[in-house]
C-alpha cells in the first residue's frame, strides 16, 4: 500500500464512517435500530449523508500538514487558527471540551495552552491522518499528535488516545497482516494511564473469542451506547477495526451498531480500515452517498495529496462553512426533534 493511497483512504474512511454514524449519534443501540433499522446506510437526508466535526477536523489537519507538516510549532499554530475560524462557522454538534478550548484560543491562549482538562475523544478523531503522514515522511507521530491535541485537550488520557489512533494507523500502513495482538500491543504501549487497563484487558480476551463489537461494548458497561469519553470510544473503535481490518462495511457497521457517539467511533474505525484498503476498498455506494460541501470526497482527496506533496491544499473558507452550516441547520434540527419525540 503506497502512502498516498493510504492517506486518501484514511481521510475518506473517516468521512464514510462519520456520515453513516451521524444520524444515530447519541442513541442507544436499540433506539437507533428502532428509528433507522438494522442495516447501516446513509439516512440523513433522502438517503444521503453529510459529515460532521470528525471529518472537518481531519480536513483541517490535512490542510495544516500540507503547509507546515515538517515544522511542528508552525503546524500547531496553523491548526489552532483553522480551528478558531471553524468555530466561527457555527458547527453543529461541537463537543463541549472543544468549544471551551477554542473559546480560550480566541481569548489569546496559545496552541499549547488553550486545551482544557477533558478526556473527550475530539483529538482521536483527527489523528489517524497524522499517523499515515508521519509514516510517509519517516518521522514519529508523537510531536504532531501532541501539537494537534493540546489545542483542545490536555488531559493525559486524551493525548494517549489520540496517539494510539495515530500509531494504529501506522500499523495499518506498515503491517503485512494486521493481527489483533499487534493492535492491542500498540494500545498497551501507548495508553499508560490506569483508566485504560480494564478496557484493554477485556479487549484482548474478547477478540480472542471473536466476540462482536457490540458484545465488547456491553461487557465494559456501555449497554446504552459508547460514550464520548476517549477511554471508551478509542478501544471500541479499534476493536471493530481489529475484527475486520480490511472490511470497511463490516467494521463500520459493527461499530455503529454499538450505538452512542457513533459518528466519532465510526470515523476512527473507518479511517483505520481506509489506511489499509484505500479509496477503492470503501464501498462505492457509501462514498457516493456523501452529499456535502465544501468538505467532501473530492476535497478530502485533494487535501490528502497536497499534504504529501507539500502543495497548496483546497480551501474551506469561513464563508463556505457558514453557508453550509446554515443550510443544513434545519435538517439537523429536524433530526434532533425526531430523536426527542422518540424519547
Ligand atoms: Mg461528529
């Protein structure tokens, strides 16, 4: 697998997972099944899907890597600036930790001090592409992941979870065969905070028994869906990937079926499978089902190519994002009302 194919696959895998999981975000597995059915397909608007913060942050990271990927400090400053303007575009569904951190960033806190003490999964959803980029450039991903993470989160668990996703992406690119034991070894090696230990021990045991991703989530107490706590969402997302490292349809469907923060978990799972199978290994109907702008399949592909070549990436201006968010706002509200009525 060449690095360009892997990086495009990671970006598009994230978009596919995000857009498929988004309508079910926040629902328990049973409620999501009741509202949207067993089969995972695009449901947001007339059988099409849109992306959310998970893919938009992936795009921003690719843009910053294209311009400053070899200078960590410049990368951090550029990404912080992009995230600040992304906030002004009124993104729906922004995480509370990210909102507080970007507000601090607007108030003058630097990219290494604006992050809040939150262990939300925000940094994990944008770090798979850093893993592939670092593999392509022959560098370790640690400094770039830390720069990306500290802008919004400075909890040790957030840093470790984000780095684990980047290192899993490197494994996906480099390994001849992705073995569950190798993926778990990456997590054990990276996630040192004591909070991870019960999840990782159970993960090894349940993977060895070929238990489904939903069964794993239930065994760790996430019966009402996977939370946005990074210690929950990263192991579940990685679990689904290790079950089906080269089968996007099964891996993404399984992680979404576990419920909860399904756009973010599916974005991470999709990115990891995408590293491995590239754009062509992602189901065509899922790629063509993404109906969004300005962050979509062509712009993500161009941004990934620009990141590797160091050329100018496609633009996603504030005016574009604001227009897009205002147009999709009624659909987001209609979904929220639909979920609320169901409750
Ligand atoms: Mg999201």
